[in-house]
């Protein structure tokens, strides 16, 4: 009897840094599946999609055991990974279907860590730099709340909160549009011009950073003046909670909820609300997924949790009858397996051009449309922040509301950033002598 393996699921990690062309148009702006497939295939053909040289995917130890028990194998791909499972062939009329050789319980959870391979693994990713909690990404195919939009595993971007201090590049839903915060100089934080509508949808964002152990550091925002307070970890249902009083150590405090409840039981892994109150009227609440297992490992990027539920909806790996999503129809048409996506945005920064050896940069009128006036040091900066890109990019120049041509600006080399007092991020470019940027004495 032959052994048959079929794909149970696939996860694609799609990163804007590697998925832009020289005009700054990204994979996520493509409007049809064929356009997206062609765009990605061209990047792969040119060996320009290199995310998995920066990030690695590893099954957690307990998942490695589950995979062995259920005859599931991990198959790396150019954009992520697949899970191939041993199956038995069954006929449903004229359709060939497949059931797992070893039945997989609906609540079986397969967990995979996203692990950085090098120090720059997150440097080009849009991710908040100052955070209250050291949470990592937690992605899941659970859609019980029916809020996710397939195939993205990210939760919806929350509505704009005028009390929140957004960082450059952070996403928020402003009106009907998901937009990114620009952190423009000389503009009030809540001014509508601080937000730029993004192209594409379903992106990974700060709301996906939810995973924590039961003991962690809590960092107060810069404006808070907290010396003493109370922190409560409460289950979503509100029927279980653990409270701790604290004395802050400067701008942070260590919170430990690993101890027992009054009945000597321990808080179980799962969803919680963290409620923190302190002197000077400080109050904050955070949703988090707490785990005392191997899920949280310092230095990791996050965890992908996939459950073999049988609800039959788009996020399920299995149909409601327990068969795999992939099938072979009587006419030879293949129904594909479930493919999930994680869509990462590239970090953006203001590109700041400084002259070599203190000389003066001489700009054409074309560049003047893209750059600010020179600062006292002779440096000029892009008027808006632009994302890091693996490829050099051209910028459209618009005059009289018409885009006439594209301008090449030297792209930042490397991924180093500097910031000012307002946490505005800059990528500095020292301009060498060239015809594009002539320099005066």
C-alpha cells in the first residue's frame, strides 16, 4: 500500500521590503490574483525575495511531537512553509477527497516560531520602537469573533485613538481608511494631514503583538508620573483574576502573575485583560495572550498558531466532514489547500541628504519638488517618509497636477536610523559627488 501525503495548510510570509519595484509599487497594490502571482514570481525569478534568509520558521518542541504523532511534515517554501500530512483517499461520488491517516482533533494546535536569523531581521519592518509591553506577534487561524478577512491572519486595524501617541509608520483606521502616521514636523499630532492612506489591506500591525509570558516588564509612557499602583490580570470572561500591587522602578515595573490563585490553581494559557492603575490618575488596559509554555521566547519575532478546526469556513484546514480542503474533482480540477498570509509592511523613514565634506548640494528643480529646503547643515529631507526597499526606487514628480517624469534619488544604504526629540525617524544619506547632485564650493 502506497503512502500518500497531501498539503494540509500553507503560510506565506509576504514582506513589502522585498515586494516593491523600482517605482515604489508593491505586490499589495496588485488588484488581481494573477497580477499578484506574476509580481511575486518575477521577484523569485530574480532572486529578490529573501525574507527567509532573514527569518526562520521553527516548530515549537511540543508541536514537533504532535507533527510526528499525526504524520505531519514541515516543508519550507520560498515564501514561508507548508504542512504535508499523511492521508487516506476517500471517494465522494466522483470527487477524490482525503482524510488524515491519523485523525486530528479539532483543537489540536500546531505552533511555529518566527525566529530572526540576523540582527537586521526587524530593522526593515514597520514595528513600534517604544512599547508599554514587550509583547511578540501572535497569529492564529481562529476566527471565532468573525472579524478577520481571509487569507490574512492579522486582526483588524483599530480605529484612531486621539489619546494615543502614535509612532511613525504606525497604522490606524482613520474614518473609513486604514492609514499610516507620518509624524510630520511642525504639524500637530492630531492633524488630519499626519495620516496617509495606505495601499493594500490585511497588514500586520501593533494590534497583533499580543503574546506575553506571565511575568514581564511594564513600561510606562513618557508622560506618566507613576510611583505606586495596582495591576490586575483578568480573564476575558471576567471570572478569574489575579491582582498585584507595585512600586515602580523609574519608568517601569516588573509584573509577576505566575503565582497561584487563592485556590492554589494557576492561571491557564489564554486571553486576558491587563488593567493597570497608578497615582497621578494613571489608568490603562491591554488585551494580551499569556502563556506559561514554550510559546514566548525572548528574541523571537512571534508565533503562528494553527488549529485543525473543522468548521469548514475559509480559515479552517479541514472541511466539516473531516476531509482536507484540497480535493480532485471528476473533471480533473484541483481544489487547493488552505493558504494563509502574513502581510508585513516595510519601515518608513524620512530620507535626509547631507553633502560630502561640508560642501553645498546644488539641486535641480525636479528634486526641489521632493525635498525640503536645506537645514543649517546643508542637509535636505524628503517631504514625506518613504519605506525601506530592497530595490532602488524612483519617485514620481508632479507639476501642475500632472505626473511628468520620475526622479532618481539616492536610496539609503543599510538599515540604520536616527531620530530626533519628536521620535521622527531619519535614514541618512551622505551624497557623494555626482551629476545627479552636483556640489558647490
